C-alpha cells in the first residue's frame, strides 16, 4: 500500500488560519507535522503576512491577521521648521499588557 500525501494548498492554509487554530488542528487538517506547519508559517511571515503564533497552556495557536499593517496608527509627522534639531524622548514598557505582570 502506497503512502500518498495530499499536495499542500497554501491558499487553503492561509484561509484556514484566519480563525485561530491550534497546531494539532492544522496537523489533522493538512496531514503535516508540527515542524512542517511552523515552516509554512515562517514562509508566510517572510512573505509579509501578519501571523501570530501563541502558546496557551500546552497548545500552540496560529492566527492569520492578513497582510494589513498593524502599526499604521504609530506614524507621526512633525514640522520642525527651519531648525535641524529636534529633541525626543522614547519610553518603552516591555511588560505592558503582559499576562505575567
């Protein structure tokens, strides 16, 4: 008996992960290993898709947020006039909204 594997459909994969899916669900749906799934996720990220991989308890979840830019609202233009100097302060809180706070 031959071991036949379905041909991988990347378009179906992208559509399937528009809803949050666990790696286990992806393994069953696409008949792939966890390693292969994470490889495809990496390729899609490099292609510019906003894909989030998160670990909840013992399950790893994957969700495709599409190709929209997530940081659109963080662009600011300042008119500094004839001056070539501008003073700025950057403050970052790496623990903001962390579930481990």
